[in-house]
C-alpha cells in the first residue's frame, strides 16, 4: 500500500451556506394545494400515449405533449412496486430507523411516487403490497400532507 | 494557435427565447425551458424526433440543482437523445453555441439543440460564485462579482466628466433598445434629459458603478438549433451561417498566472485571432451588428475598443455620437443587451440568438433598419473569459 508524507500539510477548513428557493410552477402548485385543501391526489394524463403521471408534469417528455390541464383524480390506494428499508438514523430523515421508503403506484397511475410505508414490520415488506394513503392532520404544503401509506386491511 | 477550417458548414435554423423576468413562480425549471424549446422547434418547423443531440448549460450551482440537464429532461426534449451538459460561467451560452457548432461541423450530429437557462431568483448565487476563489490564496481576500474597475480605467484615461457622460449615454441607448424588445426584463423608458440626474441620484454600488449601470438578475431560457448545411437548407430558407468562433480563457485571480502574461484583455486577444484567420482587416466596417455581453454600462463602453480593435477614444466617440444605436454606424445590442436581461446561463446564447435574428431580418420591433449580412456575438464570464462568434447571411466567405 502506498503511503504519503502528510506532515506539515495544511488543510483549509471552510463552510458555505446554500440557501435557495424553488418555484414549483402552476402544475406542481395545483397538486400540492389540491392535496392540502381536498385531500385528493391528482395526476395528469398524456392523451397521446395514455400514460397518467404522478407526480404531475407539464409535458410528457416522450410525446412532447402539453398535458398541464389533463388532470385526473387518482385513488388513494395503490401498490408497492419497490422499496428499501432505511436502517440508520440521521436528523434529515423523516422517521426513526428502521422504516420503509417505497415506490408506490397509485391505482389509475402509470408512474410510481416515493413515500413512507408504516404499519408493517419492515422485515415483512413485499413488492405488490396494497397500500392506502393516510393524510396528515396538519398541513405543511409539501408532499408530506400525505403523512404515510399503510397496508390495506 | 492550432486551428483548422471547419469540416462542414453549420447553420442556425431555429430560435426560441422566453420573456425575461425577475420572477417566474408560474413555471418550474423544466417548464420554463420547455417554453423556449417549443418556440425554437416551431420556429424551425421541427419536432424533437428531428434533433440528434441536446447540449444544455447554466451556471454551476446557481439554482442548487444537481445534474440539471437530467432533471430538465421533463421539459427539454432530451429524453432518449444524446446529451451533454456544459458549464463555463458567464460564457456558458457562447460555449453552448460553439459546442453545438463543433458537434455538427464534425459530422457527429446533423441537428443539435443548444439550451441555456437560468432562474436566478431561485438560487443564491453566492454558493456558486464563492467557489471561484482559490481556498488558500484568495477566498479570505475576495470581494463580490461587482467591480468598478472599468469606471476607474475610463475615468483615468478620459477624465471624469467625459467618461461618466459616455457611460450614461451607453446606458440610455441600451434602455432605448430594450424598450423595443418585447422580451426585455428591464426597460425603463429613460430619456436624455435624465442623464445628469441619473449620474448623481442612482444608488452607487462601488465607486462610479451605480445601480442604473448594472445588469439585473433574470429568469429565462434560450434555445438555438444548429444544423448541417445540407439539413439547414432543407429546414429553412433563411439559415444563418456560423462562420467561426473562438474561446479565450484566462484566470486573473491569484492562483495561476497573474501578471505573468501581458495585460491585453481576452476580448482583444480573441478579436485579433478571429479576424486574422478570417481575413477581416476592419471589423467596424465589416460587421453590421454586434450583440455584446455587457454586464454593465462601464464594461460595455470600455469593451467596444477591444472588440473592434480601435485606438484612442474612437470607442467613446461611437457612443457619444450615438453610432451604436439601431440606426447608427455599428448598432450594438438592438436587444437592449445584458443590462436589459441577464439570465446568466442563457445570456450569452441570447447574444447569438439575437444576432442571428438580426441576420434573418425578423427580430421584431428591435430589428435594425438595414440589411444585416455579418453579425458578431460575444460572451463574457469569470475573471475574464471570452467567446466570440461570427454569423453570416450568405455562404460566400
């Protein structure tokens, strides 16, 4: 193994602040406000390829169709298409470990969205699990207005 | 300098520009970019299926977005296509145009779309800019990106009264142009009788650099589509030909080669090289319009001399005599230039786009009132970097 003589080598310590804002745009804003005010999860449909996207987008990137006004209400139930178990704690994480982060394809949608699954032992998680959205008591104007998903009983 | 003639000719066949603005809360990044993409495709009469490759650029870290080219696929049309991301600071837009030209000229692709964008109100430019300075030699010493260097230089050489009046004349001319350009972010309607007032009441930023002299922070996107000669002639009856382009970079902060090379600016060096290899002996006579990356009125005024290889006070006289106005001898920035709108990653591509529109003759209300056969577009970035591009109406050089 190579060794390097690092004696008397100065290391500059620094820290930069990275503040930012993000303009969600009309489409993203409509999704969030509908979720917040009506507890409805909305997608948009591309009339060219028939796909229903959630989270919604202004343009179908494959067909280049403008789909911003093609809103469809989706079911609050869906299916886990993939998942991971988070097994470490960190202050940015939304739950204490271990917890499940899953890709959930809502009934009526063609694309999955990421969210937390609770109410099941992580060791028992399986792809194909049917889940249902549980809405948050308090709004934060974020995707966490869906608090989590839980298995359909 | 190693340089070879182009492998094949390349034409600009499509142009799209958003309206530039201080805030675009109504669209996210890919949505804003999509506006310019759609416009450029419509302008060319193409669909994304006709585009072989997408080059995408903006300022590094300005929106705090990682790999923005991939994220923006939702609006850029790059899905399933070859794509590159380029980021060269303020010159990004010029680099995008140069790269697109090279990619087509090489034979690698027939049709290349260049996308420049910025949403300056979303990010915090300090995060990106601060990283410019070397952590050991410069970061503890640096000031911001604003400088009154050009003001000091011009005042020293031409006296305070003349320099200040010339800079404000330049500024008012740019505003008069901006007022004709529907895409301008800032167009105030300044009048000549406001000159003395502005020189004393506009808030000073640094020394004689005042707020009124300086460019804005803008949101916006620009898209330019480049095609091989064969394709370009099929796509449009008004292709604008990219004759040549040159890039000159020099780092002038403490870490590299300060004071080691002569103090000639990269603008002048680039201009000399570009004109020499294209046999242009009198650029002021040759070009019909110049779209300059002019971040402030002081810089714009000072740089005219470098770009046209002028002597003494010839550049000051051009401004004093309003020869840089739309109907003057050398119209500069009929678009209103960078002081009118500065979405940085798009800004230099806007210079190319606006120059090309002038050549086509369909720039809109800010079209200059005589035929444009030869156009020049510049980019500026960093501590002193230049990209310079020449556009032509005819394939006859």
